[in-house]
């Protein structure tokens, strides 16, 4: 997934176990971020902890940080249906992709 000599940024969508909640995030290390979503610090009251959103459904890779941030904001502004359509094109079965990230 990572390319030597380049920057890596990811926009991603997480869900809870029963796939009722969607969370959009941005990171430069997707594997590490997935770990921290699933293993939060004690007392963490962030959205992903409260709603148990740590199952990866969708991600996009960018080499430019500004493009990644713009894309995150764009997706956050989408309706639920548009977010679901984005996931359906990328991951039609809505499989949890956490274990596929290197």
C-alpha cells in the first residue's frame, strides 16, 4: 500500500458492527489509526468510541495532504445515501476491511 518516497494520506469510512453508523476520517497511517479506533485510551469519549465505530468499509489513498483534506470534507457533506453509494461501488458486500490493510 505504501510507496517509497511519497506521502500517504487516507480518507476512510468506518461503521459499527451492525452497520448503522458511518464515521468519516482522515489519517496518514491507516493501519495505526484503525488500531487506535479499536483500542481507545481509557476514558475516551470520542464519537468512534461511543458508537463502537472501528470497522473499515471504505478508504481512498492520496499523496497530497490538501487533496485528502478536501475529499474528507466533501464526503462528510454527503447525504447518508450518497455515502452508502460510495461504499457500494468500492465494497458492495460491505465487508469489514480492517485485516486487508498492511
